[in-house]
C-alpha cells in the first residue's frame, strides 16, 4: 500500500516535473522564437542602415561629379568673353584635378573638345566618334536633362565606366553639352568600407539584370560578371535577389552560405537601374547578440530564472544595438552633439507647442579653414569639440543645439530679447577663447552669428531657417569680429528687395525700366558744359525708384551687369543720335564699364556694333573703368584699351584714390582721363587737409605730364570749385553744378542752348 502510494506520488511528482519541464521548455521556445524574430529584425535594420549609408555615399559621389560639371557649366555661361584657349585649358585642368579620366564639350553643331587625364586636348571631335552610351547621355542633355549613362566598357582604360552629361545654357537656351566619364571603380572604396559588417560581409553594386558593376574586394570579383556566377548562393536566392533588383524594390532575404545563417538586403540606389546587395552572416554583424540567442535556446531546459536572465541579457543587447542605431541617426559623430535631423525634429515639437518668444541662433567660426590649414585637422576637430562642450554647459532647460556641418552650429534659445541673446553669445565666445591652439600663444577665435525670433514668423519652419541663414550671411558681410545680426524688418526688406531684383531684372531690361540719368561735367577754364556721366536709375512700372546701391552690387555678383552696361552705352548713343538729329552740338558721355564686361571676348565688337547702329562718333563715348581691373594683368588691360582707342573710344579711370591706388599702375595704363574720387576733395577742403590737397595737386601735375585730363568728383560748393581750379584740374563734377537728372530734363536744361545756328 505504501509502495503503491509512493509510486502514485512519484508519478505525480514526475508528471509535475514533466509539466514544469514542458512549461519551461515551451516558455524557452517561445522566448527563443521571439528573440530570434527581434534578432532578425535588428539584423535587417543594421544591415539596411549600412546599405543606406553606402547608397548615400554613392549618391554623394555622383553628385560630386555632377557638381564639377555644373561648375564648368557656369564657366560656359560666360564663354562669350572667355577666350577659347582659356576654356580649353580650364576644361583640361578641371579634368586632371577631378576623378574624371575624360571630358568632352559639344556645341550644337555636334563638334567639340575632348580632354583625357594627362593626355592631349582633342579638338573638332564628332559626336558619332564617341561611345554610343555617352552619345545617348549627350542627346538627353540636349533635351535639357542632366543625364547619367548606363555602365559600359571603355577600351582606353580597360574598365567599366559611367558618363555624366549636363546642358550648357545661355539665356535659357541650350548652347551645348558638357560630359565626363569616370571608372565605376570609384565606388569600390565606398563598398569596401565595412562599417558594421564583418570581414565576411559582401557588398555588390548590380544593375537590374543582376550584372555586377563593382563590389567589395574581400571576394574574387574578377571571374564574376553576374549574381548568377556566385557559387556561394543557391539558385532560388539568386532569383529573389535579381527579381528585387529588376523591380528596383527594397527587400530582405534570409539565406544560408556554407551552412551559416546569413541576411541579405537589396537596396535601390536611385541612380539608373542600380541596386546594392549587402550580405553578411548572423555572427558577423552582431556576434555577441547571436551568441546570447543560442545561450537562451540551450538553457531553455534549465530553471525559469536562468531563462529569464538570458532573455533579459538578450533584451539589453538589443536595446544597446538600437541605441547605437539611434546614435548614428541623430548624433554628430565628431562632437557628440545632435545632428541637423534631430535638431529639426526638436524644433518641430517646439514649433507646434511654443507659446512664448524663442529664437534660433546660427554660429559660424570666422576663417575656420585657416585654423584647419595652420593648426591641422586634429586641432580643428578639438576646437569643434571644445565649442560643443561650451554650448552644452551654457544651454538652459528646454533648449537644444546641433552641429550642422563643418563649423556651423544651431542653438534653440528660449529668449525674448536681443540683448539677452547677445550677452549669452558673448559669454560663449569668451569661454570658447580659453582653448589653446598654439603651444606658444592663444589664438583668438572670432564668431559670426545670425539669429531670428520664432514669434516674428508665421510661415513654414524651413523658410524660418532660411531667415536665420540670411542673418548669418549678413553678419559675414560685416568686417566686425564676433558680429551678431538679427533678422528684423530691415533685413526682411533687404531680402525682399534682393528677391525682387533677381526675379525682375531681365524683365526690367526688356521693358526699359532702367533709365538714363546724366550728371554734367563742367570745363573749369570757361565754366561751360563739356560732357556728362551716364548714371542708371531703375524706375519700375509703378513709378517706384530703385537706386544703384540696391541693385548694382547684386548685378556684379550674378553677372547681370554685363547686359546692363551695354544697355547704358546704347541709351547714351540713342540720346546722342537724337541731339545730333535736332541740330544740337553733341557732348561727350562717360559710361561705367564693369570688370566682367571689359574682359568679355567680343566686348569691343559689341561696342562698335552699337556705335555703328546709331552712327555715333566713338570719340563721344568715354568708357570709365576702375583701377581694380589692372590688379591682375596690366598688359592684358592695356591690350584691350589699345583696341578700344584704335576704334576711337576714350578711356577714363574712375574713383582714383578710393582704394589702394597705385601710381605705378597709373603710369602703366594708356588712359585719356583720370577722375579723382570725391574723398580727395572732401578731406582737402578741411582746415587740416593740407597734405591731402598737396597729394591731389601732385596727382594732377603727373596726369597732365602723361597727357591725361583730370576730373574732380564731389564738387559741392563754390570754394570747392575755386580750389580745384587753383590745383590745375580740367573738369569738375558734382552737386554744385547739378545732381544727376533724367536725360530728357538734361536736354531741356543743357542741350537746347547748344543748338547750332546755320
């Protein structure tokens, strides 16, 4: 009886332990399966993150190549005044200094120039003489598209290559195409970067047919032309990869290589029909996590507590991996600060719930490239990390910041007054300057700052950040150290005006909104009118005046001044023709000429064409240039002056004395007239301006000995006129005689009395 009872109890205990063992095993199996699923998802996330990094690097490499062509495109936009040999050399040098091994430029007549790295410049190349793949890209570029060719084999370098082609436009008309080719192997260093992959990781760049374009060098790719040639992978998996590549579809694939569990990602690159195939085994990408998973499976039969501990360890490992992914996605790798993506996310949140005034401040280090070059990259990186630490220490609750790139930082400040921000930035600068870049002395760090208040803006966040950068750029234009500029009503008006000017300048030229104003030049010997200076005023269709200091600097920057200068010459000739036809004795008109126009290739021909159109004697036109034209090449400038004088034009140097005027430069230039800047007269007229008056007198004497007329600008009073007469100046110009007036008004006041009596 006792034995039976013991057997029954033993049976119950056995059943109990069997049930407990089964439950432990079941829980372990469920936990193991769940962990396996999480592990697989994490693996795919990590490999996908690496694939995206490869993809972005390839796209940046392609964009870098295109940027080189865009730069040459810009050069071609001004090709009318660049000599052909200069452009050819620029094309040649650009090719040698870039990753391209061959570059071509074709005009619309299907002939062009071809340069090869360290080779000769080939001229008069026919389109049909080059590879058909490049031909296709060039034809697409002629249709106005930026084109990237399919990969093809180049016999010249015995490598697979790709080609880029971009249209060259002038006045929105396609004038030609510039194209370049480079080896597909430029992407090999990118896919060779392991990142989170193991040494056994495989990275391939393929087309939609599975053809191998390039791949990592840890497996033999010389005998592999297609994914189908890979013996490591079974046929079913190859078909899945090729299908995903052909559909340009992102996909995750589990496979086995040499009995090891592996994971593959197919990621479309976004260029042509390319896709990235990234493969690595489970133990390669995250070996420790893989081991933890197997430990959990093995120990599923041990007590539940150990199973839970193993699961917890696995969870911690997963969490750590996810934390690392977040760090890569939202943190700057150098300084540890937030990156721009994270900053925008936080700004979005603050933007949606903001109920008090706050601001975004952009900080940029003055001459950071100098720091990099003089003190080295390590010291420059140390400076950036130092700035991050200082900002971190001075940031308030609910504030945040990021490093955008290079030396640019953005700070979100919960401040509602400009002075508070200025004080905080000055405090930052003082602390930043504690860093020692030089062993022997402390190098002062200067900062540019641009800031804008969020409450002053009701539009899109991206437009707000544009305002911050606009304020920063305005701070950079100032010569002050540690300059802080806030986006305010004044800057808003400046931005609006610049946008209006750039969007309406061509329309204004076509509609003749640029008006000719004239300021008389008086001959001091007899007080009679000698000539006039042509000045431009922009009068809009609604009769609003835009003054030269608002649009001339912008035109000089974007190149539109070349059109405006010729337009003003034509306006001057038009009025001279009108006066001659009315029987008025014509006067000489001076017209300013910009550096960009003066060195334009067909500049002299363009002027002569205008003169011929109105049948005006060239001697009635004086071309005013600035001394800065001679800074780089006096001989080249004199050659252009000689050609102009041979045609009969007169040449004047304007604003002499306003900058770093050189008597040596003056002596080397064959000009007819010297205009003394108004600052000469302004200072010389003061009681303590004796020295300036003496300098002015000697310049006039020198000019006369070199057979140059002299014009004194800025004559404001009778005393000014008497002084320049005594100094021997030939002509006077200024408000004492007249302010600049419209050409029609000038005709009424000055020209009618010059009517010739027959």
